[in-house]
C-alpha cells in the first residue's frame, strides 16, 4: 500500500472527478487505508460494527468468527456469527417498511417489449412476499427444504427468492437460459421439492418456452427417481401485447399450479422464520473445470454483511440513486446486486427481462434515460456487442443521470474499457471493474468510485477484509510486482461455506492447491502500485515455447485491431512450441476478413506481446460459443481446434447449433496448420 502513494503518478491513471469524490463515502487514500487496515487488523471488530446496522433476534452464541483454513488441522470451515438468529428477508424489506420507507419504489421492471412495465414499492413487495411464503407453506415447504426457481428476470422471481428466505427454505435459481437437461441435473442434485417457473418469455424476437422445458426436466427428474410433486407457473406472458407466435403451454393438472390463482387466495401476513446466521440461504450452481456443476452454498448472516457492504461502497450507493444491473437473477451477480446487497441498502433498482439489442442497439441507453439510472452495471461481453454498432445508438440518448459504470464477469480489455468510459460515460463516470466469483459472494477486488485512480483493465485494490496475494506454482508468495495464481489468505463473511453435498470437493478445489489459502483459479499480476490485473482463469493459460500467456492478454490485444468486435484465444498442442495459439474473432459490422487483416491482426499481437504470443491461426466466425451469463466457452473452442469429437457437457451453451458450424469453419484451417 505504501507504493500506491509514491508510484501512482508514474502510470496513466484516471482519478475520480470532483463531483463523484464530493459525495463519496471514501474519497481519499487515507480514508481507504483506514477502513482497509481496520478490516484486516481486527476483522471481528470491523464486521461486528457493520452487523449493528441489521436486526438480529439473538447474538452469536460463541465467537463472532471461527474458521480453519489449514488442512493439517482438520476439515476446512468458516463460520461467522454462528448462533445468532435473524431473517434476511426481514432485514431487506420489513425493516425499511417499519422505518417509514414503505412507499419507496424497490424495483422498476421492464420486459422484452418496452411497453411491458411494472414497479413495486417496499410495502407492496412485503405483501407479495408474505403471500408467496404462505403459498410455499401450503404446499408443504418448510425450513431447510430446497426450492428450484426457473424464471425470467421478473419481480415475481425476486418475490419467490425472498419468500424462501422468509420461511428458511433454501432457493436454487437456475438460469432461465438453461436446457431441460441442465435444469433436471440441478434439480436432482439440489434435491429440490418444488419448482417455480413461468409460461415463457421472449429474448428479442425469440420465444423461450420455459414451461415446456420445465415439463421435460420434470419428466427426467421422475425417471431419475426424484419426482417433484408441485410446479408453480407464473404467467409471464400476460404483459405481451401481441401474443401471436406463442405455442401452447403444456399443463399437467396433477402437479401444475397457476401462480396467480394461488397468490390470489393467500394471506398477506407471514411471520418470518428466525434462522441461524450459518443456516444455508441459497445454493447456486457454477461450472467446475471438470465434472459436474458445483452447488455453491451461501449462508445468510455473513452474506448479508458482505453483500450489503460491497453494494454500498463499490457503487458508492446512496438511497436516492437508481441502480441498474443487467445481470440475470440466475447468476451470483443477480443474487447479490439485484436482490440481497441492493435491498439491504434500501435501493431502487431497475431489472430488465430483455436483451440489449432489441428493439435496437440503444435499449440499455434508453432504459438509463427513462428510469434516470445513476449506476449501470454490466458485463464486458454486452459492451463488446454494443461497441460493434454505430455509436449514435448511444449518443442519441442523453445519459446525463449516469454517475457510475460497473463491469463484471471477465477481464475488461482496455479498448472496451475506454469505449465504455468515453462513449457511454462521456468521460464523467468511473468504471468500477469488480472482480469476484459465485464463491466469493460479492466483489473482493474492485475500485471505489470516490477514491481509486483507475487504470483501464485493472480491478485495482482489495475490498474490505480481503487479503489477496499472488503465489507461484509452488505456493510461494510473490512479493511486490509479479505474476502468478491469485489466492486469498483470510476468511471473509461473504465466502461460500461448502459445495452442497461435496465438502471434500470444496476443500480440494479451493484449499488444497495452496494449502491455507482460498484459491480463486485465476491468474493475476500485481504492478508496482499494488494494483491487481486479473489475467484469466488458470485453466485458460497458454504455454507457448516456455512462455506463460493468458488468453485474456491475447484477446485484449486482438481487440485493438479496429475490425475486431469480440475475440477468444485457445491453444492446441504443437510438436515444437508446446502449444500453438488459435484465435477466433467476430468482426464489427461492415468489415470483411481478408489476407491483409489476417496479417495485421497477427502482427498486432506480435508487436504488443512479443513473437511468442502471435496467433498461429485466426478464424473469423459470426459468433462465439457462449453460456447464458455471456461467458465464452473456451473449453469447447479448445476441443474444436484439437479436433476432438467429445465435447463434454455443453448443456449451458446458449446456441447448441454453434458447435457444428464452428467445426466446419475450422476444419480446413486446422488440417493445414
Ligand atoms: O475468471 C474470473 C471471472 O469470472 C470468474 C467467476 O465467474 P462466476 O463465478 O460465474 O462469477 C461471475 C460474476 C461475479 C472469475 O474466477 N471474473 C469475474 N469478474 C471479473 C473476472 N475476471 C476479470 N475481471 C473481473 N472483473
């Protein structure tokens, strides 16, 4: 931290503007260091102070924090506030209503069609949650039961999540872009007792038949000896004005229930269930580098503290702000920033069940203007899609309400960062590049809007309570500047507690590689200022002629060619160099791939990163294979360039057809390489 003071002016940085700084909770290096040092020197005192903002029915029975990160001493565990009882839903909703904020809008919702609009106040949200909680109880759901949610981003999906929390049931939200196989696999793994879904939704002009998919998944559950007895179906399509191309919705009277009918007759009074701070709140499945998806378990008490604190400081959130996170509820981003962290800070949020390019490429900017959004949080992949288009889609909207822009999910390359900063934010809004994971609960490395001087592409500095470091392959700490595996040395309240039913896998994935540290699975470098630069998953590292190169580094260099809209780099084995580098690129509208572009692209990488990193082959493709969250499935590209025929689990791919045409497009080139 010392070096930050002395060296910062050596590097090109974007300091916070006076306007942002003036209002900020943290507006100087001294303030940052004071809070940060307090959080790592005495974490118990630090988080105990924060916990005083929330309601606890009883205090922790023993120690505020107990943990073991040392496998030699026994199983890994982390417990914050064990024995304290609370209810997270009570803290997020009831408390604000009791404090007189019942009329404040909690959510503005907009559907795929701009005409589909709803809003809900805290008071109305509380009533809706109580009704839904009573419905769950009437169907036999009690504390500890698992409830699967397969719904589009709607107020009702949030109501279901919070109703589960209210009665102590554990929700598992399954992204509404997953296939029937993926849904069934997760419902079986979670031992879900009940499924809540919707009739369907639209993504642009494409109809997504959620109920048909859910029905197929329920058949699979039955065949696997895990029958669910109830399925509640929310009528999402009721707000569609011209329901022309909607096929029939399958219905089974023996188990399907209409959400509207059940809610209509339910009481709007439901006492919260007081649960232990360490009782599970939710399970969220995330892909593992091998094998089955991992059911990451978060508990209520610590997660509440960490999610709320991260939301407040990372976005410098004040209750008059309007927050818009484009992330889906089925990802941790949606859980923490559309629901738990946001409501804990008494936020007003915009949630959106549509895509950024429908009805045109200006949709995000239009939403921002209409709802006077102050804080917009999205993923680099969405930004890169929009960068391909004319900038007039952005500039025809005035965006003057915007104060802060945020990015999450993958490294944001400097070209995308700069476009977001200059074109969208008109050089007024800091870009908050938040590094985190499903397992971390909320950001662990990120800038703070009013203090952190920004460097495009760096997630910057650790958040409260996080002690990150970089280790080499042998687990030895790299001091000062360097490159290696990113690990966290200490426990923090929002971290995952286990993988559901597989604690051994939790230990071996996160704690065995570098015993005693939480292993993120990411590589990173630390610069002279102590800033962290996430360079991609360790499993996305390439080793070409003895040089370790991250796919993210190559990709961000490819993006510097004016024709490139999106890029992905993977490796195939090579007899001499160890690995050869294969790059997939999506061209911006109006560009045609030719020999000249091919050699320009290769020489950009050669020039910027060195000859060792120059691509062996570049494939122009119309689209990259992506999972629902927008992340590129590099594993699939790797198998394609290696001419493998077994692709493993690809159920999370948004477009299954992409596999065949990527194979065809690459076949000829791979043969000649
Ligand atoms: O590789 C990192 C990347 O996303 C991974 C976590 O993915 P997931 O659990 O799906 O959660 C995503 C949303 C929090 C990380 O291991 N990642 C996430 N944020 C960033 C990032 N990589 C670079 N920069 C980020 N800001």
